[in-house]
């Protein structure tokens, strides 16, 4: 069955509150709860595939939260995606639990897919002439609970991208700019190898 049309199952209208579901105060527009009661086996709340079979492009999921007022999210946050991996009180995990898992997969035998591939791309789309605050960053780390996370990154093993070596460098070719507790610092990088 072929289905054509730009807005299958559309609810509401872009930037038109009068023709869209509206809420005043705390509210959930869509609430679903699922339970996995088996001792094994993978269960997925939603499993969706988008096949791009020609030279087109697209996205499987594109949620947007649009700050459409002044001083939006005072005392709170506005998130396009807030993914939580939770261990319930008194429970344990023997494998891995991830709030977000991004997997880059290349299938086939000795493939040469080309392109710019990555498991995660961070992008900005800021208009010309914008003045960004000092706290603006591609990645922000925060500990919201009482116990701090002990590591920024955890690599399972050294690799071509993560080299463990006693460096002897004295002059850096450049640096990354980071913010720690409101102060700016720089992490150097080097072109040479040992």
C-alpha cells in the first residue's frame, strides 16, 4: 500500500495555539507505560525503521522544543529530548544501562561506504550577529544528584583514536576551550607522536 502526503496523522498547526492542543500548567499530552515481565529477551517500546532507498535524505525522529517567548523555562529547562536511564531504588544492573546509545553500523563484507560517518554529530545553527553567553557549549556536564559521576569519559580500550602513551610534548598546536565552574580553561592537543 502506498500512502502519499506530507502530514500523515498531523495534530495541530505550526505556531498556531488556537488550532493545536494546548495546556496551561503542568501537563502530559501523551502518556504510555509498558512493562517487560520476562526473565530474558529484548523489548522495545517503539521500533521504527526509515529506509532511504534512493538519493534522498531524511530523519527518523525530529523533536523540537521552540522557545517562543521571553525568559522561557525560568527555574527549569526546555529539552527537545530528555532521556533517562534509571536504576530503581534497591535494584541492580548486571549489564549496561544507557540513557542514550548511539550506534554507527556499517553492514556488508569489506564495505567502503564513503561519506562522513559518526555515531554522534553535534551541530549548531546560530544566526549571524548573535552574542552567545559564556556558558554556551556543545556539551554540558552537570551532576544533579547527591553523588558525582567519577569520570567524564570511559573508553573500554585503547585504540587508534584513543592512544595511551607517555607524551614528551612541550609546544601545543592548539587547544579545546572548556568551562569548569564558570571559569574558562584550555586543553592542549599536539600534532606530533612519540
